[in-house]
C-alpha cells in the first residue's frame, strides 16, 4: 500500500493547547500617554450630550436667576477668602485649606452655572459647593501640598495677563458659538460636537488663567488647545 505524498507548502492545522485550555488572551493595549493638559492641577470637564432638550435654551437664563443671587453672595465671601489667603501665603507659604476649598467650591459652582447658561448641559445645576460626580460638568483643583511661594500673591496676576488675554478671546468665541448652538438645538436637538469642544476650550482657558492669577495653582497654565 502506497502512502499519499504530502503536498508541499500545505500549512499544518493549528494544534490546540494540551488539555483543551484556551490560548492566553493578548495583553491589553497600553493606556494613552498623559498630555500636558491632563497633568495640569486644574481639571475641568463637561460631558457632551447626544441630544438636548429643544426648548430649554429659551428659558435657561431665566431659571438661573436663583443661582445668580447665590453666586453674588458667595463671590463676596470668596473675595474675603482670597484677601486672607494673600497674607497667609506671604507669611506662612501655605494656602489655608479651608479657604482654598471654599474658593474652589465657588469656582466649581460658577463652572456648572456657565455650562448650563451656555447650553452645554441640560440638568439643572445643584446648589452646592461640593463636587457632584453625577453632574455632567465637573471642576477640581489639586491642593498645593508643597506650599505657595511668597511672591505669588504679589505677582501671579501680572504673569497671568498674557494667558488671560488669549483666554478672554477664546471665551468670547465660546459665547458666539452658543448663539449658533441655540438654533441647532432648537431645530435639531443637537449641539455640534466640534463647536462644543471649541467652547469647552474657551471655558477651560479662562478657568486656568483665573486659578493661576489667584495663586490656587503654582504651575503656569499650558498654551495648548485643550
């Protein structure tokens, strides 16, 4: 009996691991590298919605009146907190933690109100200084554990001027985009994602510039589109 010769170049069938075990899964992809903006101690974000309420843009400014009143009072308190921290940093190089948390809380409240006013979120902002992980607009500043240099209360606002000039232009661009978003939401229930991202950049730049000017952060804000 003759043997059938093997066909040259025919691949052998894959062999299964002994015992019927499944081959090991490939390793997960490495996490994306952190960007300069990710490493910055101020973290501000707004979640883009797939769909927005069609008629809410007509009344959002009106519904925010209670927040305006509260923010005026909170802002007065923040001015006193910043004034006290001015002398505290000069004499102790420490930003009192309670004052820091209060100023960040007021900034967080204002961030949520801005996001609602500029039509970027539909849920009504909470009346709270604390972070709400369920709200689509988040704001946080890392506490400067290493202290704050004594010169910062005197000169940080001057150093922040170039950044704040650009930030004000970007924020005005965000306000212009809100005008167009008003109509896209009214007719399509959509806030175009490209417009949304540009507006978010404007808000972030303003927040970073203000935080540096009031020595809440000791790292100069990055000149990046993020």
